[in-house]
C-alpha cells in the first residue's frame, strides 16, 4: 500500500483504505473514494490532484490524497 500522492499519473489503481478522521472519511466516501474503487490520476497541479473515479473527474487537495491508500 502507498498513498495516492505517490501513484503515477495515468496509472489505474485500486483504493485499499481511506484514513483520516471520521468526517474526512465520510466526505471522501460521498465523493466515491471507498475501498475497492478504481482510481486514475489525470493531472497534478500545484500539489492538488485531478482524479478519475467512477467515470467522474474530481479535484482533491494533496492532504486529502495522502489519506487515500492504493
């Protein structure tokens, strides 16, 4: 397992675990970041990430991405 921040752009990964406080995990779950979901990094801009998850593009901060283990 590694944090999403280390994953390569364009490479599909599977979410293994979402960490952080309960409210953070719930927020990410509402966006589709749950264990078993496939995720691809589309771009990294100023440390923030644009990811493709469940056929949608979502922008998340580097801090949020660090809580997502792939």
